[in-house]
């Protein structure tokens, strides 16, 4: 710090150099006194940055009417068309499959939160190219709050998309009971995890095309091998392993076990959740897995992001 | 903190003159793989001035701005901006600079108002003061009526104006503008230049801008010319033009070939022929006019004296020959051709 200042000073400065030196010493003392204040200021600045990015994601979510409409229609189509179709196709005597729609409901919730959360990740890649993020990088805020704000925004948007779907629960026999609030909390966490993963891929991908390809390759198999669409507990060999390490498995199972009503956990016991060496982890542990994943993804993303070019 | 800042900001001085410096670079270098985008750049930009950075495409202007704004990590050398080292104290640098990128960095989903409010929030400007500043800025760039419409619906020029407003909102010490006036109509361009001039006078802001437009560089207090990553020359526009020195005297005559021969024989000057007559390069061209006319055996229809333009300087220093400069730059005398 000091060598900077002196080296930048002219070699021939004489009389006022001494004066500057005393002034500099005073300044150092003043700076030390102000240091704790500055640290508090730094935290406030970080919180402001989180808020700005969160607000921006929420504004984008709220302003995009087409996307809102799509996000409500898509899960409904899944639930009503796909679910009803399968229900009708399965012979009546196989009673277990009668409530396929109810079984499918947690998966539909998952899809609802997934879309906007992924969009937040995609917005990072575009922003990096098109600039909004570059502009943020010149602002006097540290890097971590920027990504945290985006993830919180994505989580909020995801939650916003999930609420209308949750309201449809009555159609598949989910009673409107206070447990639904717990489901909302879980969905918020899951949306946060999705956004963190999207952000991580976005930060590593660099180019929008790469992001799209990676996301496309990952999301479908993960969703299908999570027990969201069909019971995944009985899958053989390596597929079973994939199911067990798939974070979505735990997200779906936690939702399924928290949702009130009999039908959801049904399919005659075939929809059993994951087991760890014969032990069934409680919902709290499953949620814990999702939370750990979210935090880990966000941390790695922040690390990569802060390193810069 | 303010005391500390005061001392720090008076930190770097230009050797000799003792002028405060807003930007100081020493051997600043950036390479991408083996390609050097910026090579050992030494710049000293006095505080409170308008500094123009000129160069053809790919000269390294944007890369330099990126390093000065802490977005790109230099691979060599160092840079001080507003008294702080860009590598060691990027946070302090960012607090004191405004930046308008070459490409638009607006979010189309946000309104102009939201864009500026978010920016004020990021810089920690208190709400009440932020609102006043935002309205001032919107008035300046004439976007008050459009403040609640999404930026997506703005024209290119309106976006540019909004970005300039954003760059100025937090009253930076140094404002970096990467080709600020590309895509603007002449009125807006003039308005922005007028504002930049006022800004420099009233608030002592240093403006660091890049441009391809040589007319624009004439507005600057100092300019630097860059080519292929290296600094070619810097100084005031007048000083640079003085280096090139010579005026161009253009004479329309009845017989150009005879005129060229006569100028060479009687005055010992080399003349070239062009579409608009013969051209002679001499220092103090006006004083030469009577002698030229007297020496010519043919009828002279008209005489024009053109002082050197920055375009001449540019061509002179970027390694192109004066002959080339003659044929390219004086086809439209006095109107420099922007090189893209
Ligand atoms: N990310 C990058 N990777 C590799 N090379 C790069 C990168 N960015 C810039 N360059 C190279 O660095 C050189 C300088 O580029 P820069 O963008 O600074 O030019 P410029 O002077 O701003 O040009 P223009 O007037 O076209 O904006 C160019 O040769 C360019 O190809
Ligand atoms: Mg450029």
C-alpha cells in the first residue's frame, strides 16, 4: 500500500512530501478506527446486492406472462393427460395403478419448480455474454452475494410456479391441510437446490450452448430415475445405484412423504423411497441431503465465479 | 475513511508537472495465450481531463479498459486508478469508477427506473438521495417520460443514453466510456459531448473514452493512439498535429501535370495530383499560397489550405505512409475518414 503511493510520487517532490507523510499517518489511524465500521458497511453492501439480484429475478418471473401461463399449463397437462391416459390404459383389476395421478403429483411439483430455477441459471450465461452480469462485476460488491441473490430469486420464482400446481392437489385427492405449508418449504429448498445446480453449470459452461446441452443431458435422466415418473425403487444393478445417488430421488420422496392424504404414497407400496443398506432415511435426512447439495453447488459456483479471468 | 481517501486520491502525480493522475499504468500487459492484446502500456491520465483512446479494431482498447476497471486480470505490469491498484484493491477502484461498455449491458425486462434504482442500491446510495440523482440523470438523458417502460422497448440510442446515465449515477471519479457515441444521432452525440464537458468542469470527473471517430477525439484534452496492443503516441490533439506539422494546400488548376512540374522546378516542392487538383504539403500553408500562385505558369481556379487533422496524425503514427494518407485522407479535405 505504502510502496504504491511512494513509487507513484514524483522523485523530485520535496517540501510537501513531509507534510504528506504526516497526513498519511493520520489517515492510517483514521482508517483503522473506521475499519470496523467499514466491515459493517461491507456486510450491508452484500445484503443489498443479494436483495437487488433477488428482486430482479422476481421481476423477470412476474413480468413474463407467457412463461407463467406455460408453467401452469404444462404440469396440468402432465397430470391430466398423461396421468389420466395411463390410468385408463391400465386394466381395472390392477388396483395399484389406479392412482397413478396421485403418485405422479410430487413429480409434477418438481417439474414446476425446476423450469424457472433452470431459467435463472440460463440467465447467468446470457448475462455474462450480454452484459448485465458484467455490469454488476464493476460494482463495489463482492462476488458471493451476487450468486446467492440469483439463487434466492430462482427459488422464489420456482415457488411462485409451484403454488398454482399445489392448488390443483384436490384433483388427485390431496386434502388441503396445514402440512401443505411444510410441502411449500420443501419446494422452496428444492427450487434453491435446482437454481444452485443451474448456476454452477452456468458458471462452468461459459457459453449458452454448452449450458443448454449439459442441462438437457442431465435433467431428463435424473428426473426419470428419481421415482418421480415411475417407481424407481426396484430397478436393477447400476440403475439402482443411479437412483440412490440421484438427489432428485430424495427430493421426490420427501415431497411424497410430506404430502397429506393416502393416495400420494400409494401404488400399493411399490413407490417406496430409497434405502441405505436396508435403512430408510427419515424425511429430515432426505431434506438434509438436498440442502447439503444446494450449499455445496452454490459454494463451488461462487468459488469458480470469484476467481474471475 | 474520507480522510484516508483524500490523501490516497492525491497520491499519484505526474513526474515533473506534479499534476494529479486519475490513471497511471506501468508496463501494463495482457495476453490471451500467445496473443498479446496489450503490450507494455505506459499511460498517465491527468485528473479532471477528458482522455481519448484511439485505435483501429482490435488495437486493445477494450482490453485496456477491462483491466483498468478490474474486470480483466493483467498478465503483467500494474495500473493505478483513482489512486488504487487495480489488482490489489479492486474494491476501492470499483467504488470510484463508472463504466459504459462497448456492448449494451442493460436488462430488457427492467424499466429505466428499476435499472437506475438497482444501480444506486449496489453503490449504497441512500434512498432519498438516489431518487433525486436518478431523476436528474433521467432528465439529462431525456428519458423521464419513458422511465416506467421496459428497456426492451427502447431504441439503440435511448439504451446508450440510459447506460451513460447509469455510469454517472454514483458520481464516479473516473468515468470509462468504451465507444460511447456509436449508434447515436448527431443531436444526441452533441448533447452527450456537451454534458461530458460540463461534467469535467463542474465535478472534476476524469473521462476516459475510446473512439474510432476522429472528430470526437478533437474534443479531448489529451489523446493516445494505440495500434496492435502498443501505445503509439500520446499528447494533446494540437501537439500531435504539430508533429505532423504540414498543411495541405490544394490548388485547382487548368493543367495539373504542368503545375506539378512547375512546383517541383521553381519551388523544389513535391506535389501530387488528385481528383480535386494538385496537393502540396508544406508547413504554414497560407504563407505559401502567393508564392505558389506566382510560380505556376497555368491558370489557378481555386486554392484551399487544410490544417493537419488527427487523421493525418493517426496515419502518420500507425505506420502508414504519408503518401497513403494523401490519397485516403485528403479526398475529402478537412473531413477525416473514420477508419473501421
Ligand atoms: N477473450 C479473448 N480471448 C482471446 N483474445 C481476445 C479476447 N478478447 C480480446 N482478444 C484479442 O485482443 C485484441 C484486442 O481486442 P480489444 O477488444 O481490446 O480491441 P479494441 O481495440 O477494443 O477493438 P474494437 O475497436 O474493435 O472494439 C484483439 O486481437 C482480440 O482478438
Ligand atoms: Mg473495443
